């Protein structure tokens, strides 16, 4: 067994806060590295120890392997939990950490390497007879790429081999657009991942995006913690996830989860991971990818199973056996996660920036908020625009939907444009309420999801009501002197 007494987190924001909470419960000392722009963020304030790192840009600081290793040595951290994003799926980083005698809380570098490259992952699935959509695993650098791609039926999806998060993806509906789509995908892949490799697969229209949470230890034990529905996406990026997936037949659910476990077993995977599938309208499912890290949407699984995935990750990294077997995994009720983004849904989801003048998150027994921001903080373009995640739980899907609508209603953010109202419109849409979801949901119902048009009088009344509900606006406007401004939310 390996002893883990101090864990360093080379990450920021809500995922850093989430890991810190588990470390505190497990009585493990925490260390966080941070760039100066994050000096006063909740994650830095929560950590037991902190080490400042520097870079030409904030992102470059969090990607600086040498600074992170030096921080481990300086603080005596014996393990690293990468969270998600940044270096979480960087095999060279995991390998380097292990070479320094530090425990990497995640899978082996070789598995990260294989599953991190989508072409290598697909080759692995072909060799092991796992279901795949028709595809070409040659890459665009190969001379026969275009010729081979034309043997697949349209529409096609051109994808980055080292991709993720919807970047480096292009849909091709007509052959005349193929070469341009390949060039665009390659360029975005190069900018986003430093790797311009792309491949092609058949685009399954009206498909659903179903993923399975798996955990495996070093003693041959593997469990799945059920599936998540991740079909509500904009620009190939998820914004609403739920567990269990609605309208999924028990036999199909079992087949998908069993396949995820077998992929995990064949890959000799260790620690927590997610196997993702495309589910076609006729009921066939195909391997999409395996994420070798904690997923953004992992809280919905925790809400329905009661399992702390970070704690399981640390147990596996210590060399312990999983504390439960498959038969002990119980799903209770239904959970929905809504990602709050600083973005403008009315302007093609363009990221927004500004200062969080008012930042009020919901609370309650059945509400969980994953958050890395606080009132007064600046939202910049330096990082991903996700502000927080709202996760709600109910005894069934309808109860969870009610909780979700209430949570969004109780969320108040001023100073930066967000997608809060847009999420509420999705949750109340008749097709979503009926569980009729697929990856084309947002483009299909784009008109339904637009913000209702207000006339000038209605808009002014709403702005006035919003301003009057906030003391940050009222007190300066009416110049209420001390001590009267602290006596309560009343006026003569």
C-alpha cells in the first residue's frame, strides 16, 4: 500500500474546490498551485498550502510541468490530483510525476496515451471487436485519406485525434465541403491541442450521447456506477447532463454498461474513467471515446449513488481494493446537472466577460453547487467560461426537473451575461420534459429556445426590479448612511 498524506492540485476553479472538499473529509493535507489572477479565488483560500506559479499567460502557468513538480518537492506533496482540463490527460505529465516518485491519481501513462489519441483508441476497439460507427482511422496526413473517407456514407464528422470539448470538429453534409472541413478541423486541432491530426467517422444524426462512469482498482476489480445522458450540447459541448438516462430500456442500459466495463478491462485501466457512446435512433450504440479523468458531470453520478468518486480515486491510487462490488452499487432517484456559463446564447454562445457584481447561488437539501467564483471577481477570457454547476436531485425525473427549475430561478448573477435563463427554457421545453433528447436538440429547437422579446416598458420594469432587489445597487443609489444601511432590507 502507498501512503498519501499530502495531495497537490495543479488546477483551479470549481474542480479544485471539489477535490479540496474530499481531501478535507479524508484528513489529507492539500496544496494548490495558482497564478496571480487566481490569488483570491475560493480554491486558493480553501487549500491548506499554496504555491504561486508564473507564466506568460495564466493558462501557460497551469501547463508548466516543471513548476508543478518543483511545487511538489517544495511542499513535500506525495501525490497529484489533476482534476480535469489542463494536464489531466497528458501522458507525459503523468509519466514525469511518477518518475519523480510522486503518485499520480489517475490511470497509467500508457493508457492515457492510448485513449487520449482518438485514432489509437479506435484501433484498440477494432482489435477487440467493440462496436464502432463506420470510420476511417487513417489521418488527414495520409495520401489515401480523402479517397478512403469517400467510402463512408454522408454525413461525416471530421474530428481531432487529440481532441475533446468539441474542438477540432466539423460536420460534412456534401462531398464538395470535405476538403475545406478537413482544413478547418486540422487548424483548430493544431491551435487547441498542438496536434493537427484528424480522422473521419460517420455522423449519426439524431443520436444520443450516453456515457458510463467506471472505476477499476489494481486487483482486477471493476465496477460501473451507471450511465449519464449528455445529449444536450451546444457546439458539441455539453451543458445539461442527467443520471439515469431517460427513456432507456433496461436491456439496452445493461448492454451499454457491460460494454463499458469490458472496454475498461481490456484496456487494463486503473482508477476512475468514463466510457462514452453514441446511441443511434434504432438502438445501436457505438464507442465514442474514453476519458481518462474525472468528468465535469461526475456530480450527477455521485448524487444518485452516494459515492465520492474522488475518494475512490485516492483509494485506488493508494493500492487499495475498491470498497464495494457491483451488486452494492445502488442508484437512488434522479439527478440533473446544469452548467452555468458566462456566455450569450443569443449571440452564438459567445463567451462573456465582466465583474460579478451580484453572485447569488441557490441552496437546499437537494441542491449541490460546484463553484469556483465569488461576488466581485472578474470573469476574464483567459479561462473556460464555465462559472459554476448546479446539480439537483429528486426521487424521480419529474421531481428533479422541478428542483432544477427552482435552482435556476434562485440563481442571480449580475455584471456578466450568462446562460441561466437559456437553461431554464431547455428544462421547461415539452420535448425535454418528455425525455425526448438527442444531440440535435438545440439546433432543432433553436427558435423555441430564444429569449422572449420584451417591449421597452417591460424591459425597463425588469431592470428596475432587478436593481431594487440588490443592496449593492440600492445603497449607493439612495446614499443610505451608516448605520441605517445595515438595519435590513426595508425602506420608509
